[in-house]
């Protein structure tokens, strides 16, 4: 069997995803080995390093690149959350949002940019050290949460942060980070010393660096494991960045001072890690965009195929019903001619002719019903504002003769105004009223009531109640199937072929609604039609949320 275009597209996407998966895992492992080898080689050559000179502009420039990359990563990661609702995107976005903000304050507090060797907004060199601690702590913890926390993901079919409520948490976090940075600057004189006047890192900062190294290293392992399990490229690139950050902290620990070879190397690794993450996510977005375009093209091709197949099926139905009805008409005609000459037929022969003629007529009625059902899509009109009360009156007027013959009572209460196909709404109500009038006990006066109840959310319910023969609800699942009738042994007493309710179901489902029935044998039936008030394909301005009623 030939594979469809969708199967080929899925196989191609799986193949690309596997190749990307293998490449990223190799990149993560390769990065770890290369950085390990580089660190060992440099340590064996220079030990803990030596000062290379005070260059105040170097750190702000490198951190500017890192900050811009962090902002881009935050934007890309948080942009995924409204679509995927996965916790990893949320926490990664929050972590890099904080880092981008903290980087701005780190640059503003870096000593040497202001007068007398001070920062632009800070007087002490120690302040920028606390900004760096705040950067690493918020980023390392957020990236751990991306792997360990299931909030705010789509749990048990429920979105933890529905709508745009997640944006408020981002704004709140953004404001909290700014506030903490301002507090660090305002109380810089009260903060423990992390960097002394010679630029050496104190034991407190080195201890904190060991904690950050552990957090980033464990996070890299968890991210790589999650990436291998889920295939989410975001986690793969995060694992790569966490590995780079592990070595950023390791080089800071080895050098233990500012402006030595390890300190400069750590900033190169930091910028490389962030830029790799940013360009990796951008390439993933490009890949997803390309896959989306290919999927859209495949869907359009399928839509054309389905449209062509549906048109061919409708043409076949029309031709087949026409061609089949012709011999049936001849059978009926010849049967009528033979029955008119019944003097030459005995009772048994007459009964067989009568049965043959009745079966031919029933078959022709079934073909007509099948034709009606198949032509419903072609008869559809654009959705517009429809007064169901007026439509019900029109449907009842077409059954006026039947109502008078049965001396029936039909009550139509106030019905709502909705967006719908007016022709199909008239067919729907006409079939439901006709069904209610047909299946009645001969000893009762038919009584039909059409009403509506208050809307549920953006939907309305139309009730069509009768006092007819009813049916056993155990068989209700077959009620709306074509050619199904639930009158049991009394079928001969009631005309029809069982197509009317099938047409009703098609019309209701075409309006994104639902039709059900409640009944008990001998106690009447209530049909419940649930329809949306608004429809996206309506050609008229949207109705007000409160449902108006026709007069």
C-alpha cells in the first residue's frame, strides 16, 4: 500500500528530529570534553593564572552580548509557553528574563565605568559581585525548575495559568528582580564582602561558586536526560548552555581573582554559551516554521482531495439514485397494471403483487431520502442572523395540511435569535414537528410544544415536546441513524423510512451543535437541540451576548 503524504511528512519529521537529537547530544558531550581538555591544559600551563591588566570595558562589553542573548532567549522561550503550555519553556523564560535584567544592573555597577573607579550607580566594587551572585543563583535555580517542576504545565487536561494570566507572573517577576537589584545597590555598604580591593574573590564568594557549579552541572545532566527522553530541542540547547556555565564558574574558582586569564576566559565561554543557545533556538523556530508551512500545504492538498472526492460521491449519488429509480418506477407501473387486472389473479398472487409494489415504492422513498441527505452540504447557505421563532412559524405553515387533518395542537413559544443557516434551520424544525405529528396514538389528539430554555454559556437549547407513542431510551443510540425506526412491531402503522432524524442530526452537527432525545414508551418524546449563538463563519455582525427573542 502506498503511503499517504501525511505519513511521508511524519516519517520525514521523525527522521529530522532523530538526526537533530543525535547532533545535539554529540554537541553536548563534545562541549564537555573540549572544555574539560582546555581547562586541564591551561591549568597545567599557567596554574591559577596571572593578572593580564585592568580593562574595565571588557567585562561590560561581554556582558552586554550575554544580556542581549539572554533577553532573546527569554523572548523565544516565553513565546512557546502559550502554545505548548509546558513548564520548561516557562521556567527557562523566567530565568533568562531575570538574567537579562540583572546584567543591566551588573554593567551599571561594574567598577571603572564611573569616576574614581566607581560604577555608574555604585560606589563599591563589591556591589557588582553581588549582582553576579544574584544572576547565577536565579538562573541556576530557574533552569533546575525547568526540569523538576510540573507547574505551570497542562496537568490532567487543565492549564495552570489559562489565558494571559501567565503574563502577569512574568511582569511580577520582572518587577521583583528590579526591586531586589535596587535594594542591593541601596544597601551595598551593608553587604558582606565578596571581592576585596585587590580584585581577589573572598572565601564566601568561592563557596557560593561551588554551589553554582554543582547546580549547573546537575542541571546539565537533567536537561540532557530530559532532552533524550522527550526530544525537545529547547532542553538540548539548555543542557549545552548549562555545561558552558559550569565551566564559567569553574574558571572563576580556579583563578579566584579579577582580570586574570581565567576571568577573561570565563566571559568568552559565557557569551559563547548564550549565543549558541540563542542561535539554536532561532534555528529551531525556523525548522518549526518550515514544518508548519509544509503541514499547511499538505492539509490544503488533502482538503482539495476531500472536496473532489465529496463532489464525486455526490455526483455518483445523484446519478445512481436517478438510474435506480427508473427501473423501480417500471416495477410500480407494471405492478399497478397487473393489480388493475386482478380478476385473473387469485388472492395469493394479488398479495405478492401488492407486496412487490409496496417494496418498490419504499425503495424509491429510501433513494429519495439518501439523495436528500447527500445534497445537504450543497444546499448550505452562509450563516446569518436567524429568528428561530419566525423560522418555526414558516416550518409549521408547510405542515398546515397535516396539522388540520390530525386536528393537532402546536404551540410555539418565544425562540431566540442565533447565527445559523436559515434554510437548514427550517428543515430541522420541519422534520422535528413532522416526526412529532407522525408517531401518535390514534386515540390521542397530537400536542406539540416548541420552546427554548435560557442559554448555557454561548449556546441555546430548543425543545420539541410531543405526547406521542415515545420509545425505549435503551435504543436511543440508533435513533439518528439513517433508515432506523424505533416503532418496533407497529412499523406498518406509521409511514416513513427513518431519514428525517438523520437529516436533523447532520444539520445540528454542521452548526457545531448537539441533538438528543428523552422519552418513555407511551409517554411522549422530547427532542433537545443545543446550538451555539455565534458562529465564526457568520456573514453578519456578532450578536450581543444576551440572547434576544423573536416576536
